[in-house]
């Protein structure tokens, strides 16, 4: 039996989150709500640095489909901006 290990989250993971204008406009097109977006993050499987400095990519799933959520911590405000979410499929 294979056990999934819980990812190790950075210290900013528990900061308040806000959504960017970009993802606000895209949520309906991509088929998820604010609540589902936060649920994806609550069940994140993996987090890694993005190719864009200061951003991180979180591997998640929703309704059996893989998603990647891009986060940008803002240390000066102690908040995390949810930049975008997309399915790599």
C-alpha cells in the first residue's frame, strides 16, 4: 500500500489569500467557483517554485481533473495572491 505524504508548506501558506483580477475573470470560463478554488488549495498535493520569480505552483485536483494554481506571496502585506488556475490537460 502506497501512502501519500502531506506536502510541506512554506510559512506563508497560512496567510490570508486574495484573488487576482485575472483569475476572477477566468473562473466562470474554467468552470470553478471561489469556494472550489479554496477547496483545491486545502487539498493541495505538491507545491514548487514557478518559473516566474516570487511565484509558486500548487498541484491540486477538482472533480477528478488535475489543476495547477499559481500563488504569489506578498510578504510586505502578509497575504498571498491567487494569480491563476489552469488545467494542464
